[in-house]
């Protein structure tokens, strides 16, 4: 049924449009706009009865509704114009969209698409790419500029972006990615090779970041993605010695140990998923399951000198994370306890009020349309209601972030802090994954994951549980490249 005109009686009669298909809250909001009576103090009567819902009322055109309530000040117009999604252009939509954009598959280019999406999980990279300007002097320079422009274009659209310029420059710098099949189509390529080659090109073309003074002595890749190893010992593991094969036997009987002497803030793990099968002359996929952690502590991989420098910050961050977990548990216990309290208890009343706000039907709502909350806001209201009666120390918001920042700043080694791009502690978390789907390296499909699934131009949200199933065991999506980042300390 379409909208029609009814009359509102509040001192004087006023005409108003009524859409019976809309909830009563919308009608009451319209009444508020013309009478100034706040919705929470408004009573609407029709035929001597209070209006609670439109079902069963069957309002008709020209019918009169009586409004009871004291008018307050009329609502003021918004200080800034309201932007509606329908009125936004593609760039404005991209700026407010929470879902990242995908990349179109230009013909067996999923290996490049997944690599670009995984690299995008390093926020400092896009900052470092900004100064890459001017007239390109080398093919590697053009490739770096193409990557920068691709990331910028991805931030200005909500549709899958075609990375044609990036692909063209990638093939110009590394002709192996321009290989074609006998049918004349571009062949599938290895995502790990694409990752390595793009990193290699950026190592010489993307300058490092500075603290605001001078220029960096290292490139961005050397700062944030390259570590240093040191051989710390060689021990004999076999007592047998064959004089006829002295060199070979000696090599087999020695165990060399290397440790990390510089720990970058980004670690790339390459899972060996393919091997060469002579019988079919192809790289076949290794189907074995290989588990990978979501978080790991790298202290055991470090030299004694580096471990001594970053162990205090690592321990302090573990302590802070433990305290945060305890506060979350304490809040959860208090919430459960509130449910069993007497109905008149303030904490119980606040919890009940929060649940009403979250669960009430739109037909029973007494709030204005601007106050209608989404699920996330309702959860915040519930948390605020409970936090109001929780010990501030348990809640952890009385200067807690500032205290945590000061505590960890006090134990960070000055030399490590001054090394731009180096990790100041040893705690890492999984940030992005490139997976391979299929039976061989020459076929199948590569997908980039960042808890968003980037299947070329199709982007979807995935759960942590889904990520944990990417450990292999078949031809389905299997983790191939893992990107770990040092946990943020603030």
C-alpha cells in the first residue's frame, strides 16, 4: 500500500504522509519533525486507543491522529550535509567501505594477484612506495611505480581492479612470466617466484623509511623484510671417517648451526609444496599436511647477543597480553554474575536495559530513527552498561594504554629501536597467506588470504577456523607462502 495523507492534532491540525508499510517509529519520527514532541515523551492516539503498532489499525487517508506530549525545541539541521550511499561516487564509496577490493584475473594471473594482495598487508610498503616518482629510468623502476599506482587505484574503487599496467611491467622485467602454452595462452606461474622477483626488484627501487632526518642507508626491503644470519657453531655428529671419501664424509658428519642476528619486522615462510616428477616431467604438488601457527616466539632462533637485547621487551609484551586476557575474563565473569543478581540491583538493571536496546522489535521501539543502532553499536552499549559498575582497574581503561606504552618503552633496547624496520621483540602473528589450489605447479589456482579471502576480484570474509584448514592434505587450497608480522606494541 502506498503512502497517503493523514492529519495530526496537537493544538492545531497538521497534515502528514503515512506509509503503513513502515514501522511506527518512522511515523513517530515524522510527527516529531512537525510538532517538536520528542518520541520518548510522545503518545499517539487513534479512536481513543494508544498506537503501538499499525497492524490491525488499518489507517485511512484523511484520518486524524491525536498526539499527547509537551513539545521541545525543534530539531536543528545537521551542521554538515548528510552523505547517502546512493549519492556517493565510486571513490567516496571506496573511502568508507570496510571490505578491500579484489584484482581481476587477466588470464592465469592469480599468482600475481595473490602476491600483490599479500604484500598489501605490509602497511609501511605503501608509504615507502610514495616517493617512487619521476621519469622511470629502468624497467624495475617502472615496475615499482606500477605497483604504487595499483595500490592507489585499489583504494579508489569498490569493483575488482584490472592490474594490466602492473602485469605488463612484471613481464617486461621478468620475461619468464610472459611464457605461453602451445595453445597461445599465457601459462600459469609460481606465486613464490613472483613474490621473490617482485621483492628483488623493489630492493633496488624502493627507498627506505627514515625517522624524519636525512636519507635511509638501506632500502625498504632491507629494512623491513631482510634479516641477517650468523653461523654460531659446527659440531661433529658422526664418529666414522672414510679416508677414501674424506671431503664427502666430513661434510656429512658436521652439523652447522646458524642464528638470526637481525630480526626484521616481517618474516616470509615458503612452504615447499612442489617437487619434480621425472615420469611426467612436471612439478607435482606435495599433499602432506603441514601445520602452521597463528603466533610464534622467535627468541630461540636468535643469536645470544640479539636475544639479550629483545628478550625484556618480549617478556613485557607477553605480560601485558596476559593482563589483557585476565581483564577480559573478569568482565565476562561479572557479566555472568549480573544475570544472577536481584532484579533491583543496579548492575542487573543496567544489563537488562542494554539487552532491551539490543533485542527490542522495531515495532516496539521508542527511539528515533537516528538512534536505531546496528549490532556492533548495541554490543558497545551493553559493554558500557556493564563497565559502569565494574571496578575501573578490572575494566582497564583508567590510563591503562598509557601505562602499557610506558612500560614497554622502558625495556626496548635503544640500538634495536634505532634500526628502522627491525622487530623490537620476538612475538610474531600470521598476517597473510598465499595458497595454491590444484595438483601441480603448472596449473591450479593461487589465492591470497588476510582473513579476507582474495580470490582474484572476489573478496569474502573468512574465519580463523577456515584459515587453520589450509594446512594441506589434498588438492584444495593449501598454504604456500606465509607472511608473519611482529605484533604491534601499542
